[in-house]
């Protein structure tokens, strides 16, 4: 019997009205599954099949799907008939901003957006306004949004970017048509964990900012080597450019103060999203007040525009406040719980994969994980591209899905444990993993 019949019918119907049948085409996957319900760590598809979920809306649903506390906060804004008038402040944005700044040490003030991509867009604008420079540096294997400056070089083909170079940079491997050549010439792509290449670009161009995920989580889990983030801070200060941490995926999933509070390196600006409102659409630009105040600079020539009809929409802002309250709560012990589950999953994986006749490395940071089919911890994108077994990874993920464990069905994509997961979920995941490996 063919699986996912209703999902197939939904996609086919959508394709009449939506190009590709999906409104965000990075969701278009094989197998095609339409998920219709989620509660806690579990999701259900249109055909009624249940899965343990490790996709979590690209890591957004840190508390799990439809968390009761967060949903109740959203419902209160509806029952109170709160309004987004489009004039004056909303009732909740100041309360959220205060909570956020108290949580993230580098945040002296913030602005709120609807998405993480908007947040990185505005952060780059601030950097260019502050420095009066146009060039930016981004990472091969990093994802910082959909806009022209950063829609490039995530999971590139070797023939598109060439082999590993250091010091040096890689061709702009656009994720989209319609990016002007003159625009892409301002974007310089280097490998993560490569300070020599950062210095190479800084010496050649007038760079406004270095923008990166402090922990690469769009090609799995690639961690900074000792001294790397500190080196970025030093080079930024030396060259007068801004250091921007894109914490859209790392922020609040790993610590209340963001990953920057773990690594001990303070960026000039940071961007947040996803877990900050447990999947409700909200992004944040945060940073030093002297830079954030460019949004209200007295000189028109220096003032950075920020606008958005839905910025600080009451429902999403209520969700974000409830998320921070729950993260702060000593009752829930959120980070302690997800670390316990993550550690159990990692140890279980190591035991199971040690019996496999191929190299495996299990990478994990707290609740985020990735299994690499290579014999060492990855250092950068080229390291993964050359050494990881992409074909085996794809087969492995699809077989897990067939057995009710959902990781995104594309190689080297991060898995995410939520606060709603239980030790029973982890044990069941490990049992299914062992079955799948025997099968393939």
C-alpha cells in the first residue's frame, strides 16, 4: 500500500495555485508529507501516521508543538481584543524588549521584526550605515536569510565553489536568480574556522561587517575551534568593521543569553528568531545602543529605516514573552532537561554506530545534533563535503521516516530535541535507529 496518499493529493491540488505547491520551497522534500497536527514531541500527517519529531520547524519549536503555556498567552491577547493599530507602540513590545535585554548580555536595546531574514537584513544595513562601507563577509555553509546579501553558499556543489582554499574566498553561489552581479560583488564568502581567509578579505576590501552563525547549524553542527570566535572579535576591532552573530537558530535553544553567552565572545549586533517565540513568527535585532540608535539617528543621511506592519504583532509578542518566562523559570529547568536528553541520545548513537562498518561522528550542542558519516569532527563546509557520505545519509534519514522518526530528509541537516521530548522518545528513537541500520 502506498504511503502518504493524502499528502500527495494536497500537494497536487496546491500546485494548481502555488508554484511548486509549497509556499516556502525549502519545505519541498522527498518523501512529501503534509503534517496536519502537532502536540509536544509528536506530529501527525494527513494520512494519520504519527512521528517523533526532530525537525521542529527548522529548530523553532523549542518547547515542542502547541505548548500549552505559550498558547494560553496567545489566547489571552485574543480574549483581551488587543490590537495592532499601526500607530503608536503596542501594549507588549516594551515588556518583551526589557525581558530580552535582561536575558542577553550584549543587548542594550532591540528592534522586533517578523522573521529572522528581516533581522539579518537590518543588521547589515546598520553595519553599512555605521562604517560607511559596503562589503560584507559571510560563511560557506552558513544560512543567514533569503535576501540578496546572504542568499548564497549554503550546501554548494564542489563544481560551483571549487576546492578548499586558504587564505582566499569562494565564488558567490547564489541560492536565487535575480541577484544583481554588482550586488553579489560586495559579498565575500570564506570558510568557517578560517581566520587567515577573514584577514585576506579584510586587507583587500572595505568591509562593513562579518556576519556568521557562531555555531554553524545549517550544515549540521559545526563548532568553532579554539580561538576562532575570539579571533573574529579581534580582527573586527582592528579593522573597524562590525561583528554580527546570527543567532536565529542558536539563540535561546542553547542558553538564555544565546550561544554568545556560552562562547564568551560579545558581538556588536545579534539577530534572533525561531526559538525566541517557540515558532511563532518573530525576529529580533539586538546590540550595542550606539549602533541600534542608528534607527533613530538625528541625521537623515545616517538614519536606518525599520518598518513592518506586523512587527510586534500582539499574538507573536505574547508568545515571545511567554517563551522567555518559561526559559527563565527555575521550576522547568529547561536547559538541564534538554541537555540530559541530548546526552542520552548522543551516547546511544555512539553505541549503535560503533557496530557499523563505516566511520561515524556524532556532533551535538545541547539539544541540537547531527550524525556525520565521516571519521572526525567537521571543521568547515569543505571538510563535510569531501568526507561525509551523503548518499548513505539520505537513505538513513528516509528509512527513519518510514519507521516514524522524522529528521529532515536531506543530508547533514540538524536534528532538534524539544523540551517536550521525553526519555521514552529518546529510547524509541534509538531502537528505531538500530533497526534501520540493520536494514540498510
